[in-house]
């Protein structure tokens, strides 16, 4: 299983995410950029896993990088370290079949996004006090409306997952099967899924990462509002997870027309 590195990066105030990404891609011996996204807002905050790092800091850039041989991990190159104020990183293993098919799959998802219908659930759903259980809330609707003022294209939702002991992973697999059917109706697709590679001294931490495509933030909220989704959410997902984070992001090349220079 190939090893990639997931990064969240906070940049110097004078450095834009687009400039940093262009600088990274220009390095002949640097890591390959698999995905580059701008964090927009938290939908679900972690409750007890890396909360200080993940929930309390404003991040400017999400990266998934693949190392260039002979490197075994894809760290941020030292030549760019002066542009970075803070960073959070996890090594992850993504199956080869996912990485092999990813460029074509991602391109297809983007093409299909413009014609993906909504279910209408968003118009009639009851608002919940919070989105922490991945339910439609007033705060989530405000975040949706704020994002739509500046961007209406596809979104990529970051999920970090920590499973409950004694069957959480198996329970989440049942959720995953239901998700394919329910989210597929509105173009939802878990396009990258991988296992977090923990350091030996760590006893607890994240188990899995997934990067999930939706045709737009409105499509994501439409899914969260639907009875079909809430059935599998309540029955499987909430019971499976000891902790999680869900962060809405927008991919930079969709925002700015950056040409991909992936070495995959």
C-alpha cells in the first residue's frame, strides 16, 4: 500500500495558498501533489483527539502528498518552511487501486457535478440545534450560504475517523455500504480512503481518513437533511465513531484554474 502524507498548513499572512502550491509544484525533487484544498469551515469538531490543533486554529491549506523516491514520507520541503507558520501532518496508506484510478475518477466527478440533481430534502427538513451529529442545523445553513456567496462548485469534505473499540470499524463499514447508495443520489463519492499510520509511541489516535466529493455544499446539506441519510447516520455512523472531524474544503485548481502537475 503506497504511503502518502496528509497536511494541514497555516501560512504566513503575506503568503497565499495559491502561491505556496505553485512553489511546491515547481520543485523538481519535491513530493507529488495528489490533492490541494482550501479549508472553509468545520462541520463536525473533534471532541478529544488533537482538538487543540484541529479545532482551534485557522488553516489555509489542506494537502495530500506522495513522496518522491527515495523518500518514504512526503514532508513539506525545507526550502518552503519559512512560508509556514504551523502544520499538522499524518502519514496515511491509500490502496494502490484508489491512487491509480484517482485522476480519472476525480475528473469525472467534477464533470458530472454541474448536472447532479438535488433531492429537495433541504427545503422541508427540520433544523437541529447542532451539526455535531451530522444533522442539518442553522449554523450549517449559514456556512452553506456564506460559501455560496463566493463559490458554488464541488466541495471536498475531509473526514478523520477514530473508531470505537469492540466493533466500531465493522459498524462503520455498514455505514459505508449505505452511504454509497444514499450519497450517490446527489453525487457524493468517497474518492480517497486510507488508513492512518500511527507512530509506535502513540496509543490512541485517528484510524482512517476519507476525502469525500460532493457536487456542491448545497448537495452536501441536502444529503444531511434527507431521511435516508439520517437513517444510516443514526443507525451505523454515530455508533461506530469514538471521535471524528468533518471539514469542508474547496480544491484550489477549481477555484483558481491551477494546472495540475501531479507526478502520479
